[in-house]
C-alpha cells in the first residue's frame, strides 16, 4: 500500500463511505427532525461529524479502549438510538425530548450520532485503513462531508420537490428500514457482549 495520492483509491474509498454514510437515505429523517427542532445547522453538523470521523480514523480503537468500550458495545448503543428514531417515524410517536437541550444543538443527536457518526462509519473507516493510503481516505471523507453539507443546506428545497405526500410515505418506509437496521445491528453485536 503506497502513501501516494491515487484517484482510484479516492474514488474507491468515496463510494464505500458514500454508501455507509447514506445521507440521501437519511433525507426523510432530516426533514422529520427539522419539523421537530427547527432549521438543522448544516455547517455545524457537517464540521462536527467530520472532526469526529477524523478522530475515529486516527484514534478509533484507542479512544474506545480508553473508556473500556469495544466496537460491539458502540454498535449496540447506536442500534438503540436508531430503533428509537425508527419507532418515532413509523408510529408517529415522540421518544426523543428534542426541546430538552439548547435548540441549536438538539439535532446533533440523532443526526451526528448515530446517523452520520455511527457504528457503520466507525468500522468502515477502520477497515479502509487496511486497503487505502490515509491521504486518499481523508480526501474521500472530506468529499463525502461536502456532499452531506450540500444535502443538509438544501433540505428545504428537497422537501418542496418531494412534496408532503411522498415525504409521508418515505417517512414510514424509512422508519421500517431503520427498525430493521437497528434489529440487525443489535442482534449481530449483542451475542458478542453476552458471550
């Protein structure tokens, strides 16, 4: 594995991260969140996510072991939050108390964690280390963050294009998808913890 800049490596890492971060799949969740908390602070959310993912890349395993936590525990914690969002979206109930914290940061959970900085992005970043040079992964991550920023910034326009009917259908559909993801994340990691 070379340390040189490689367009092929950047493209490869970008596609993998794009699929895992899946901000386009999170659009119904972001719209739903915005209705509850007000305007999502696109720049802050993007920068905090980028900083956290960069720290995870360089210090990931060390940070978790510092707190005596393993990746499986992190995944289970993330699955519980994803499960709660899934319940909210599917059954039109409120689990998160979005007004409990300062208004400008109330969308950081669940938007930063676990939607952007979750067990999936965590493990993917650490596994990419084995395949690609750090410089190429960091560029791919930065490009993904630019795309996330554009989506978050354009969420009002996206909502207008989709319309309330389609958003309602998407909200239910992605609510069920989130429940399925949460169950899969939970069941595939809880065995390790119990064992």
